[in-house]
C-alpha cells in the first residue's frame, strides 16, 4: 500500500466529529418533539465535544432548566458565563434556576440583570412581574418595570401584550382588554394583540367587540390555527353554537390530540343538544377516584399523607397565584418532584399503582381518551397547589395533556359542609357561553385519594370558606 493510501486508511478509521451546529440542531429537534431527556443528552454531548463553547453550556443549562433540574442548570449557566457569555438570555436561564431553588433574592437580582441588558426581552418582563406579584400580591409593584419599559419603548407592541397579560391576572379581564384596545389603535393588524383581545373581551362581556376582532384576525390569517380558535371563543360567547362547532371541528381535525379543541367541540355540542357531548363527558366511566398506594417506609397511607403535607407546606414559597394558571388565591409550586425531601420523592411510588389501575379500568376504544391507551404512560408536568380560604381553581382544561388529576393531601373542614365547598367540579366551561353552562358533575375530595379524568374535560373547584387551607398535587399524564 502506498503512503497516501495508508494515511487515508488511518484517517477513515477515525470517528467523524459532529459539528456543534449539527449537535445543536439535533438536540433542538428532540426538544421540540418533547423528548427532553434525549435532548439534554445531546446538548451534554455538545459541551463535551466542544468544551470551550459558552453557547453549548448555555444550551445545556436551558434544557436542564426546562427539565426541572434547576441545580444542574445553574451549574452550567455559570460555566457559560465563566467562558465569557453575558447575554440577557443567559441571565434569564440563571434567574429561572435560582427561582426554582427558592433563592428569590438572588433570582430578583438576576432578573434585574436581564432587563438592564434588554428591557425588550418579553419573557423576562413577564416572569419578573409574576415573581413580584406571587411574593407580594401587589399589582402596582408588579407593573412598575413593564410600565417603565412601555413608556421608554412606545413602538414595541410586545410590551403592550405583556402588560395586558399581567393586568389580566392581577386586575381582571376588563383591565386587560382596555390595554389591548389601546394598543390595537396603533397596531390594528397585529395578530399577537388581536387574538388575546378576543379572549379577554369575551370574559369581560364585550361579545360584539370579540366577534369583530375575531373576524378581523381570520381575514388576516384565514388558515392559521389561532384565529380559528379565537373565532370559536367569540361564537360560543355570542350563542352561535353551530358556527363554533364547525370551527372546533376544523381545529380537532388538524390536531386530534389537542385537548382544548376537543373541549371547544364538546361545549358547542352541549349547547346544541348534540348527544356527542355526553359521549365525551361520560363521567361514570371516565372520572374515577383511586387511593394512593402506601410507599415503602410508611406504616400506613394516613401516616404517609401527613408527612407529605408537612413536606409540601415547608416548601410552598408564594403568597398568591401565578399568571396564566387556574389557581386563584393560593400558592403554586412547580416541578414538585424536584424537591429533595423523602415524602415528596416517594410520591412517584404512591402514584404508580393508581394510574396503572385507572388505565386498566378505562380500557381501549375509539374515543379521544381510550384510543391512546396502551397501558404505558409518563408524567408531563406535576405541581402542588395550596389554596387559601376563599380560593379556587378557575375552570380550565390541559391542552397538551391526556389524563389529568387532582390528588388530595390536606383539606379544610368546609369540604364536608353544605354546598360542596372545595369539591372538584366538571363540565362548566372556563370560557364565556350564551347561555351560561353550569357544572354537571362534582366529586368530594378525600385525603390520600387521586381523581383521574380526561385532560379535555372542563374542571375547576368550588370556593370554600373557613380558616383552613386546601393542599393538593396535580399532574398531567401522556402516553409513553
């Protein structure tokens, strides 16, 4: 063999190093598919293959944060910063990691660093305001930075959107609509303003305006999903159920697993008296109550639930509800299984049996719930809610879920009183309808039990009185 051929042969035997761009693209695709653990592995491969890359460290940190691994996210974003990265997006990854570890003073400093570098970074504006609001319950303080940013950047419609969203969850839908309406005078064709304006207009009883905005949004983007959904909202609020059913059918056909599309479709059918609603909302066969299993290390379920309640209460960090969630007048703790306390770590063991029994009971079939039941499942989000007296969950669905749940840890005495106080209710839409539709089914909570139901079912809770709080864990499950 000549020298050239021998050298070529040795080169051919060496593994080809994948480029940083290729690794990043592959990890991004996995992340977009919801395969977060696989994405983390590829992002990590990028940091090992390109150890001097600050960008690779940033990407790994962001994915770890998305996976609820806040400590690891902090470690890698600090490495990225040590390698010279000072981007506002990196400071945002750090702020989120610190907040997830309940290091709120440090998190606020990191958010301030983000906004000092780029006040137009919308996620940071939203999350900063949310943190201040959850800690204080003071809307004026929560709005301070976004108000300053709007005043300094009057040509930025995104800031108006964020301000309206903050208003929606601090001062209500009428205040949010007023903000959107003012912005639409300047940007009448901005879909990012038109579509959420429809929702808050319906919630605040301004149905004619909602119909006008929805029709305009459809004219601008007739084939886009969001304007179709907005028009369905407006039609339901206006009592135009047949039109809403047609629109919901379009949404469902294009995305059969979108739980919100199923909810809109069934709501329209209920208004029309169509029996297909009852097939989707078959409470007797689809909503079931199970007792948790007793994890190893506890003598009884009652002893375990008492320890779990104490552990959860020790880490609930906020005074009031987050933005964009169903909680009202209560604290919500995200990524609860990341808390390193024995009773919380043991919850996965307590949960496994009830979920598997539930899947066996509901069986298989052709409806949107049973057709996806293979007996295999995975968690797609788990959080804890600690409601104050007078608190409740607004009626809602879980658009990306399949099965959802409420698991009861500690309950107020009012649950046993008249009026079904603190009970979970099903069937009452979380959107405006004409005529208004009430709930159809309710389940009394009991400590140590979990209620499992389709994610497309409208559900909420009935407010409760008294002095005792209501402590739960909620989760979403998707087919594995």
